[in-house]
C-alpha cells in the first residue's frame, strides 16, 4: 500500500490530508477525528497527503499495491 502509515499521535484531525487526496483514500474517524487509511489500494502515490499534513503524521512509500495500467 502506498500510504504506509499515519502516526495517530501526530494527527490533529485538521482534515488537510482528506481534502488533498484525489482518490478518497483517507478519511477521519467520526469518534475522535483521527485520519485513517480507508481505501489504501486506490492510492496513486501523488504524495499530496504527506506534503499537506502540517504535523508530518503521514508516510507514503513510492511502491503501489497494484501496478498502474498502461495508457496504451
């Protein structure tokens, strides 16, 4: 999975990662507003969530869970 880890102790529930993800991979838990990986297999490794997190709570690895389909 490309979104490798979310450090819950660093997550403030600001929603920046959820807003920046074009594939709706991340969500906030309704009870404590901590980010979690809802659809990790859909991650396109754009690094938006990792870059936009103000507390560096998200770690993305460059490997995808499944290969990208060829455009041709």
